[in-house]
C-alpha cells in the first residue's frame, strides 16, 4: 500500500492510477524507454497491462529502449503478443520470444555499445522518447525520484520523455536511498571531463531529477525483479579463477600492476561471477570494482571484507543478494555507488582509473578475436553489452571461458570466430581452465600458437594446429589480416559438431 513514506507530497496521491489506465498512454509506434539493467530495477505493471490490451485487440507495437536486457514482464509479455517493433541497445537470449522475433526479423534489433546509447539519445539520433517508465522506491516532494537497484539509461530517457510513468514498487527497501549518484553529461561542445578520480567519488545527485509537473501518472507495484541465484562455481570456473589470480600476481611481481590492485570490471553470468568469487582466496585486499552490473560475488566479497568499494549501474537483486543486503544495509550502502550507464561504462573514466576488464565470450579464435553475440555468424544470442566499452579501454583486457562446451564435445577456442565483436586490436589476455595466453605484443602467428598451447583443450589442439598450418600454406606467408588466408567453410567442416552446438544455442553469457 502506498503511503507517505513512498509518495512524499499529497498531490502525488492524485496521480495514482491502475496499470491499465497508465498503459493507455502508450500507443502504436511509440519509442518507450524503461529503467533497469539485466534485469534489475525495471518496471513491470504497465507493460504487462499493455500486453493484455494488445492481446484483447489493441493495435500497438512499440520500440523498447532500455539500459540492457530487462525482465520477462517487459520483453516476454510484449514480444509474445507482437507488441515489439524494435529493440535497442541490448537483449538477452533468456527472453525467448524476443530472441525468436529478433532472429526471424519481425523485431528490428540494433546492437550497440552500451556507453554510446544515452548520449546518442541526447544528440537526437533516434527520434523522440515518447514515454519513459521508471521503477522507483519513492517519489520526493519536489518530484525527484528514488530509484531501485537498477539505473540503466533512465536518467537520459526521463530527460527527453514527453510523458513519464512512475511505478512505485513497495518491495524495494527504502534503505537504498542515497546509494545512487545521478550525473548527466553536457553535450559537445560544452562537455567537460567526468570528475571521477577514484571509484567511490560522488559527482551528482542521489535522486533522479524529474519534477511533479512531468509525472503523468503513478502505478503501485510490489513485483520482485525476475532474478535467480547464480550457480555455484564448477571445477572449470575455479581453475580459471586460480589462473587469473596467478596472472595478476605475476604482473605485480614484474611491476606491471601496482601493489594496490587496480579497479576491476566483471561481465555478466555464472562464469564471470564464479571467476570473480575466486578472488576470495587471493592475497589481494581492499579491492575495488568499477563495473556495470554488480553480481552476487561482489556482495559476498564486500561481506568478507575483500572489496572495499564498488561502482556500477545496477546490482543483481537475487534472493541471495537481497538476504545479504537486508542483514546489513549500512555496509552495502557505504560500499556501493550506482551510476547511470553512460557513466559506469564511460571510456574516459575506465581509462583514467586503469580498470582491469574481465569478460566472458561465446568463443574466441586462435588469432585473438572474440565473439560475444552471434552463433555461426547468423543467430543473435545476446547483444554485445558493455564488454566493448571495457575491452577497448581497460588497463588490462581479459577474456575467460571454459575451453569446451556441450560436455566437452565442442571447442570454445576456434580457428576463426564467425562474428568478431572484439578484434585482435582489443584483446590482451585469454584464460581457460587449461591456462593463460598473454598475447600482448605478439604477431598473429605467435598469438595463434600461444592461444592453442595455453588455452585449447587437448582434444582439439591437433585440429587447431592443423588449421593454422593450412592457413599458412594457403597464403604462402602470414598476412596482417588473416581473414584472406583461409576458407570459412573449411572452418565449419573441421568443427562439424559446432553446427549442432549452434542449432541448440550455447550461451556462455547469461
């Protein structure tokens, strides 16, 4: 039940309507922005009501703009009834109806680096923001909004929205108030530096500025975010984590990393979470995170005193995380800062702080290219997300994944990726449970030999070496761009089992 702790001005109660009434503000062809990030802090009631109306005969197909993937109450509910015309800048294969629509062409999907989207909205590149739907913990007397666990791109979406719907979710603890740091960059030529010089710096407001007059209606909600606990680390993830710790210690011994570890970034999913959790067994203390999503491992590491400060644009509100947070909210409030996505993923800040970037690809090839998005170059599995923001600008850029998938039947280290999201120019270090390949400063042939030697599973090494020999023999030498040196069809034939993998859709990035 909404009360004065959630709606902090009497006039706000006059704006409370049903979700069905709020959904009437959304009409066919609109660009609709939503709060949240993977899937955290996203609205639910209004989009579910819109889906019901469409199912009952309302003609409405919209473009959904967000921070990253959001929950099924938006993606599945609307895609399942033909309510999605377009999607930007990211989606996750966990949303099956959205995935089907994107891959059969009925939903127009534009994949973008996440740091780019908000500023391009600000520049007017994509047209108007017709409606913004914000999930909130509370609304202040001046119309500013207390956000929940996920920010995403909602500050920029609200800035440009013609209409604003606020879903006040009573399941969000009010103790989150003060965790946020909302800052919007000026547009060129008036843009100055983002004044973040350490992970915990606060440069903006704890509230999303909106204004009483701009809030068109308020919907009450109590639906929890659709987030599950992540899997416990398996043997491969534990081994990858051990290799990571050994590599970081090696870099410190050789003076390439300072004694106080640089801030870290970790990608999304069970593998990334498990690898990050492996730092609990390291000698490193007072660690810092400058990342986009703060997963379960971050909360565990804060609780045990390993992580001192963490910055992101969202945290995953899994049952495990909420339990830890509610046991000691003060600990996490002083340790965590939540920022807009274009700030958490800003290349400028990533480079200034010297962030160590750690992400998980679908596959990587022997020449140092990684595929984060497409299966066999055709089927979209996930968007590229923020991995490019960090991998192109990090102090160290590390890709880690088990060396095989599908129970060991296929190799995650391939002759050449079928879709290159991260070229050889963006990558430095590769880690599997087999070992570490540091390819900095190596020519293509030396990269290939080292990746095969250190990262490939023994069952596939001979095939990969043979492929390298074929590529060299066909070219007569090793060109800078190896794509001219081999026949991609031979790649598929050599890895016939890859076809079966990709029919079913292997997804390392969850």
